[in-house]
């Protein structure tokens, strides 16, 4: 059996996924149309934006100059967004290739996800045409991309210009467009997002290619990946290796874990889903962190984007509540985390800092007395985190304003 198709070189995707110029093909005068909404989402984008529609050639459309065709554009656009019916996509891709564009994004659906043999073949022809032209393609049946660093909202979903959170460490890649955008909207709660891509049917570029590009971005510190299925799951291992080289973790949510969800994935994006156990094993082998729900995907990726890489595998548990320490230890053990006991030197500091009815070990029970002696909290945290065995600490905060304040400050 031949090996998996190599990941696309991130440098070859830069014009498409971090564009400096955008052409929106199929813009109408209706403000609710997908093309018009895309132009609106580019209001804060610094580069040129051109509308393409022969009906409005020579006019301004939604504040942007409009041209009759891709060939008439003043220069080759980095990104060509096709807000066209399915039947108009292939000629537009050919025109974009002839113009020297950096790549295309296709909103249109009704391809292989229908299950119809002729539509499956039509999608293959589109892929082969784009590849023969050296034109990377996002979609079909996708929601677009957002480079939040460049304010390039190449998407038809509403409200992007109102997203005011500064760009930062989390990159999002999702096969589902709506889920990807929902993740980006949820990031307004305080997690900083630098980039979002939606693969749709993954006609040409799949989630592995898109996430690998995001790993190459200097702003990216972690990737939140929502995947329905892959035509070749071995590409996950290539992506995992790219993440290891970059030193950036990937947090993954598998959609379609049950039979009903797997069937829905096939009809949604034409993806082959496979068994939940097989996918979980593949994620582990690829070095990815699998989570089970939407909130955990965002929050785990957000945590990794803010936290430095741990210096060691050991986890320290420090708490004023014995019960909270037991709960944390149970969770850590269920996750196969290492919880080594403190070194003799560390234990000496712990014994000197907490009452004799506390627990100077791991988990470290400071007891409720810490509420009246905040300095003991500081001494124990500093001692355990200075111990070279520990790379991370779990600190269940129970009736301790001091600990909460200090953690917020640090």
C-alpha cells in the first residue's frame, strides 16, 4: 500500500489563507446574498477587495469596484472567493488559474455529499482541474476562512466586523462551517483567535492541510480541530508530526462518533467517519489531545495557547480542601497523568508551612488554616513548582481569595 498524500507546503497556501488581496465573484446587489455578506466582512481588511459581476461592471458594489470578469481584474488576486451556483464554479476556477490567483474558496454545495455518482464525478473533475492549475482550493460546501490578524473575513457568516477580541494564539480548523464560526464567536469570551478555516467537503485541501498551515503561523500557539472524517486518516500522523516540530499542541473534537452521527457526516460533507475507538487510537498515536464536547475543545485550546510547554511530566495538586484534592487526583489518574511525591527538600518546606494535620505530599492538603495564613499558600506553591519533577499544577481554589487573586495576577 502506498503512503498517505503529503501535507501541502504551508508556503504554497499563504496567498490563499492569509491573503493581501481578495476577489469576490458572484456579488449581487442584495445585501443578504453570500457575496455581498463576504464583501461586508472585509470592511476592515487593509488590502484591495474587488467584486466580480458583469451586470455591475464599472460600478461600485457595496463600496468596492466591480469588474465584469476575473480576467478584467487589475492584478492577480491572492484569494478568489466564489459565491456562485455549482454550475458556474468550474469555469471560474479555470479563469482564476489563468489569472494567476493564489487560490480559490468555493461556497457552493450539491457535489459529492449528495451521494449521486454524477455529482461525485463533478467534484473529482473540479479537484483535478484546480490541481492541474496549481490552484489550492478550500471547500466545496464550506463557509470560508478568516485571518483575524489581517482582518480578512472571507466568509458569508454575519457579524465578523463586530468581533473585537484581538488576534492571538488559537487557530480553528473545522469541516463544519457553522461549528467553526461558532467556535470563533465563542472565543469572544476571552480566548484569542488568530485564524479560522472550514474545509467543507475537502475537495482539495482537507483539515490536515489547513491545520498544518496554521501551525506555521507565528501567531498560532495551539490548534482547535473539529473533524468529521478523512479520506485517508493516515494524514493525521503527518499533521501530528508537524505539530511536534512546531511545538504547538492540537486539540481535536471528533464529530460523528455514533452511528447516527457518522451517517450524518457522510451526507453533510461526504466524509468517511469510521469507528469512535479507531479514531481515538489514531488521535493518541498522532499526539493530539481528544476532547468530547464543544466547550472542552475551545477551553483546552485556549489554555494551551496561554500556558508555556511544561518542563516535566509530573502534576502537582495543591489545595486547602482534602476532598477537592481527592477529586483532582481521581481525574489525574483517570487521564494517566504522573503524580510523583515531592522530593525530600520540597517536603521539608511543605511540613514547615502547613499544620501537622495537613498533608505535605501530592496531593498537598494545606487545610482550611491557609485562609488565615496566605503566606503558607505562597510557600507551598513555590516549593512544589520549583521541584523539577513537576511541570504543571492543579490548584482547586476553595475559600481562598488570596490564591484566586495571585493566580489571576500570574
